[in-house]
């Protein structure tokens, strides 16, 4: 369902940047589960370039049971841009949830004006995809902007509205990156590094998808995938607590 989305992202990135493959820990780049009605495959890709230290995206194909496309783009620590977060989930024929945002690392007014306000006109054009839904697992005021796309929708809207919105959001994000001067101050660079690490920890601690990964591919693989690939700068809770 979201293959065209993945292909568009790849084209934009490869046309604009000199990408290198970023290693994925062995056994995590692909997995397949065959449990009768819950058979599924999961495949991931990861790249890097001087401007973007980590590009990752994952596709889960469980036929009509589930289609999931997830991606996060982390800028180099020399850029204080938000992260680009994408999460499109379809379960069955009617349950579709879509989330896309420039996920801010900082909340100060100057940062919001520089990186978040450029999204306003886009969000206004696609306000039907910004439904102000309640977040069950995350704090909407942390790592989310006021112009995120967040909607329950249908397959027709995914093609007619979400796909063009997605393309515009990606192009705007990459345009902002290209226009941004890299940081030179070591303290500013370190501040970005810490903020990105904190994002990984926050996200790993709350990510509801770990249950989905476990149901298809087992708990042990899901934990590795969560902490060794998706949010590799996070520390598992058991380790952090000394257990």
C-alpha cells in the first residue's frame, strides 16, 4: 500500500545526496514470519551522507492484515534541524492511521520560527489530515510540532491526499536542510547530539510498535530491532535500571 511512498523517498534522497549504505546489524535487515494468518515480512534500509547521519526506513507487509511504512531521518549533529518522522499504518481494510512531522529537538521560539513555521501553509492545505487526535503513548508537546499530520483515514484518501502531502513535506524538509548552515560551535553540536540521543531514549521507551514486532517475529528479535536499529542510541530499561 505504501510502496510508492518508499520509492519517492528513495528517489528524492538519492538525487540530492551522495548516500552511502549504513550498516544494519546482522539479522535485522530482513525477517519473515509464517504463522498462518499472521504471516509477514519486514525489510529495512539505512543510509548516511555528510548532511544526514542516519536515514532509516522500514516496510512491513502482512498482506491485507497489515501494511506499515515507518521512517526517521536524523540530520548530522552539525545541523539542529528537527528529525523527519513518518509512520503510516494500515490494519485490515478500514483501520488506517497516518503520522508525519518535523519533530523538533528544541521548543524555544526562535527554533520554532525557523524550522516549524515553514510548515504552516502546507498543514493548512491538508488540514483534513490534521485531526487533533489524542496521543495514547506520547506527549504531544514533546518531539511533535503544532503542524504535524495526524489522522485516521481511508485508502482512497491515502492516495488522493496523503501522497501529495507527503511529497510536499519531504521536499520542504530537504529544502530547509539545503538552506541551513552547519553549526561550528562545539557546544551547539554537542547540544544537538544530546537532544537526538534523548529522542531515541524517549521513543524506545514508549514505542507501541514493539508489540507488533513481537507478535510477528518474537520478543527477542523485536527487542534487538528496537534498540539496535530503530533507536540505537537508547538504552534498554532493564540495563538503565541496572537489572
